C-alpha cells in the first residue's frame, strides 16, 4: 500500500493541476500524502504553485513538501534495505523462482526500493528546477547530476521485454519521461554550460528523446502524459521543424485541459515563430485568461508580457506600453525586467513620452541577470541612451524594421530598413546613394571614421539582406549579407550582426541543398502538408549534382564554424548558438546522406 501508484487519485489530481485548479488539486491528493506517490504528487503541486506565482512563502512551502517526501522515501528504504544491484532487483521480480514466504517478502522490498529510486529521481529534478528558477546554476547543476544518476540506474526498466515488465505502466512512463527530458534538455545546453553535460557523463540524443517522450504521450491514463506531450510539441516544432505534428499535440492538450494556460502559451510561441502574429495574440489572450482564473498570477503576467511583445513586434507602441508597464510594476520574477525596460523605453520614445525614459533606464543595471544575453544588450542600449539623451532617426527606423523581421513581416521590415538608409550618417538626409555611403565609410581613415556610422551601415546591410531572404529574393540577400561581412574589423559595438549574417548565409546554402522538411512525413494530413515554411525558399527544383550539394553543405558548415568561434562574446550569442547547433546537425546529416548515396552509386 505504501508504494501503490495511486493511478486514479493521481490522474484526477493531474487533471485539476493542468486545468489550473490548484486548490482542488491540493485537496484531491492531500489525503494520500503519507504514501510515496501521494507525497511526491503533493510536492509536485507545491512546485507548480510556486512556478505559477513566484511567491517566496510558496517557495518555502514547496521545499517543505519536498522534504516531507524525502522523509517518506527514507522510512521506506529503511524497511527495504538490499545491497544487490538495481538490475538484479528487477531480474528477481520477473525470473520464475519457487514462491516462498521469504521470496514474497523480498519481492516486496525490491519493489519498494525501485519505487523509491524513481521518486528520488523526480525529487532531485524538481529541486534542481527550483534552483534554476532562482538563477542558482551551480546548485541546480548539482541536483541535476543527482537526478540523472538515479535515472541512469533505472535504464534497465526501459528495455523492451526486460525487467521493466514488472513495473506498473504508470511508473515506467515516469522513467521514460525523465530520461527523455534529459536527452532533450541537455541537447540544448550552450557551450558555456557544457561542463554540466560532462559532469553527468551524458551524451544527449534528440532521437532518443523523441522516442521516449512519445511513449507516455500516447495515453491520457499515465501521470506524465501531459508533461511528455508538451515537451514533445516543443521538440517537434522548434528543433525537428515539423509544425504540423506540433500543432496536433498542442491541440490535443488544449482540448483535454481547457483550463490550462501552458498549451495556449506554447501555441502562441509557435504561431509567432511561424509569423502568424494575430493567431499568437488571440491564443496568448486565452492563456492570460486561463492563468488568471486559476490564480496562477505570475504565469498570467508572463503570458501577458508575451502578448505585449507581439504588439512590440508589430510596432503597436501604445498597445505594448500598458502591458510592459504592468509587468515591470507587479512581477516577482527576475525574468524579462531588463529587456522589458529597454523595450518600454523605446515605446515611450516613439510615442513622445520622453521625460520618463531616463528614470526607467537608470533601473536597468539593477535588473541585469548574469549570463543573460538580452539583459546585457538592454543595459548597453540603456547606457547608450543615457550618453546621447535620445534614439537617433536611424534607430527609430532600424529597430522598427528589426521588430517586423522578428515577427516575419518581411515586407514591412524591408520598407523600414530601406527608410533607415538616409539616416545612417546622421539625422539629416544627405541625398547620398548606397554606393556613395559605402565608399565614404570604407575609404575613411579608421582612426578618424565615425564608428556610429560604420555600425549603422553594417546593421543596415545585415538587416536588408535578412529581410530580402525572408521574401525569397536570395541573390540580393546574399549580396547584402556578404557586404555586411565585409565590415569585419571595422564594426565596433554591433558586432553581433556579423555572426548572424553568417548563419543567414549558411541557412540559405542548406535550404538550397536539402528538401524543406517542415512537414515531410507520411503520417501528416493534407492540412498539415500545406503549412508554409517560416522562410520561403526557391520554388525551382534543384538539379545540382551530388558533388555540388556536398560542396554547398561544406560551405555552410564552414560558415557556421566561423559564426561559432570567430567573434568571441557578442549580443545574443547563446540564442544564436542554439540556431548554429541546429543547422550544424542538419547540414552534417545531409552531408552524410549525400556521401553514403555516392558510395552506393559506386
């Protein structure tokens, strides 16, 4: 009874939890909190409540619940001491041996030990996430390692037809989710955190993550089904580039848990990334409503902040202002403050509210989180504003263009970046052509050249090239991006546009060479097959030889390597690092297929 998986009560609790009915979820599971899985689920509700509110007192309550669960585990382990290995304990559960009273007692002790290991793995992971939320990365990494060591010992129960057959399916699904979670999350670790993967002795495998997360996601009657489905949807959309599959998974969660904000938030992110900003706005409004009704105050604020970001991307300054103001005034989280303040200041500038910008920007330094690229960028821009006392006319046009570009509104982005051209060398239109501006900047003595003009020119070239790529005008895009790279060694503050330009060029080479796999899957229906790619590519059939395709992919890999290693620290380096890693994997896989195909032809 102490290790009863409590499938019925836990599924009821998970349904309430995912529908953001936190008090009811607590009441549902509280009577079982003296048992192992009841105590663990009670702790999980506490963790969610803290995640949704960021209240310090609720964080303390979540920690107390975790400690209480550890006490249950310790008491159970004391009564089930066994020095044999985990695999041998699994084996003893399934290998036929004569049934004796002693064997029955030993089997019970073995099962308790295995249950305790699964619960311990989840508790260590929850503890690590509490520390990560507070940006305590060393402590978080310590508990991540402890969690993985439990999961590593539980891998035997995932073997098909192996000892895992003795486990209740609900418990096996917990292991599948946990191991799949590790394979997915560790694959996202940027270069600066590779020590964490090395400390785990762990090599991430997204294919394995896909397989493991798919298993518990297939049944609504498993406690980790919604968790696995949400993670699987993110994996399908952002990394495997199969938005059709992701949309199905998200839609299933929205239907199954109509009161839950999380799938609506993910839906909003996916729609934004694909350039469907109005759909993103509509879905995020639902997320705000769902979170607010359920008392998930911080989650509601975060969803509303993302809604405000959508307005910012569409240059709807008046709509963005009250939302960002509300977030900065009421949030208890450290997230988004610095960059949110930078955005709000620009919105104020564009609406003529000049007097409130300097006091706002004076707070940015206190809101910067270490190792967060967006925060550092926000501080740099706030300091530049403090020095100049204004945004330039070039900034007005270029930042608007950058917003439209992020929102996949490429025509508007191109229009605004072209409008910024006349202000590259100051707030007065000098009536110069592109060629004349370029000659003036390149021919100027670097010791006396205006660095702001150089940076503006480089940003102009990069963003115009990127917008042209978005519109499918690839030869023109290539020209402008390569001209931007020609400013290497001259650009000073805005260095980040150079590695971004390299990645844009690399992606064009990859897209020319490999088929668009956005929804290439035999299981996709016609509706999903019609999903448009975020960035259009040439409609012409590629008639290149295998040799030419190999050369293009090798060029792409060389450009990605330059982007990764040639520029040191620059703005948004971690975000670009994820993109570099994804494209590296795609190009290497394509190169391997082409080379194996050539070998087969020989």
